[in-house]
C-alpha cells in the first residue's frame, strides 16, 4: 500500500492527472487515515479497476 500511496502522491503532485487517479488517491488517503470505503459490488469493481490503473502507471514510471 505504501508504494501505491507514494506513486499516487507523486502523480497528483505533478498535476495533469485524470479523474480516475484523483479518485484512487482520495480513496487510498481515506483508508490510510483510518477510514473505510464501505463499497458495494459496483464500488469494488471500480476500486479494482483503479488499483490496476495505478499499478500500470506506476510500472510505466519505473516503480515495481
């Protein structure tokens, strides 16, 4: 989770990110601060999509 948080933070700070990245960053921040997401099935599918999207971008930028 830490790697994902750092990758998201870097992307958001650089600017020019799409809505998916902003949503992923907001969700991860909420969880990191001790919150929960309480997702339904649709929300879980979107969370998986966002996680895959972030992983692909992180991999593209050199993070394992």
